[in-house]
C-alpha cells in the first residue's frame, strides 16, 4: 500500500508536470523557467530541481513507471510477454478512466494525459536526448527480469529490453508524425509485431553471453 508521504510526493510530481505543460503549451518550452513553473505549481524552485533535476526531466518523467519499486515492476511486467505487458499499460493510459489534460495534436487523443508530453519528445531536441537516456535506464530495469526467466542469456535479455524500450519510442514518434489521429496502442501493437517473433522462436537453452 502506498503511504501518505509517497501519495503526496506523486501528487506533487503530477501537479508540477501539469503546470509546466500548461506554460510550455502557452509560451513554448524554451521561454519558460523553472522558477515560473514552481510559482505556477505553488512549490519552491528547489523542490522542482530536487524532484525532476531539469526542465527536460519534467517532460520525460513517467510518474507511474519511474516511481515503481522493483517489486511493483515485477507485478506489471510479464517477462515471458513484455510486449503484451507494454500494450496493456498503453491501453490503460488510453482508457476512458485515464486522467485528462492534453496531448500532441488535435485528434481524438488531444485532451488526454500522459500523451500531452509526447510532442515535446520530438519537437525539442534537448527533450529527445533526455528521453533516450530515460529509455536506456528503463531497459536496464527490464533486462534482469527477462533474463530471470532462463529463456535468454543476459546478453539476449539486454538486447531485447533495449529493443522494447526504443521500439516503443519509435512507435510514439510515428504516432506523433501522423498527427495523433489513431490510438497510440495501435501504433505500439503494429510496430512491435516483428519483435513478437523473438518470443515465438525457441531460444537456445544453454547459450553463453559470448560466442566461443
């Protein structure tokens, strides 16, 4: 169960993120300062820096995923079907019960969170770089869970985990380039289809991390 302090922290993170996006949407990413974001969110600038580190960090942070403990991540990720786990998470974001705010364009997703952040991933080079670093860290968290199944070597699990993370990013980019008219889950499912063959193909039972 999430404690009171943790619930307060998550609520504060979401408030800062939403107020920052309000300002970015109104004035542009480059024109807004951390101090202005802090004032809009009614917190101190030091709190924003402590929680997110940078302005780019405010955009790229996935409050739910980044706050997950290793145990919670194990609960939501099926190592035998990580793509299915990802699709379930995406569909839950796009469900009618998902919190609303805004997103990349004027399509049917245009007043939905967390997709509101997505256009900044591709419109702002510094944010794109920060996203890539975040995806790399996500792959590092996922790889040991995949390796623990024993169906892949550590090297294979690392490659698969990074392919999953950056494949998701590529699906988001295509959704953005197409104007956000279709659900993101459609793009993730379509884009990840070739990777599903990894799990459909039996893996060697005794492969070393390095060729002999």
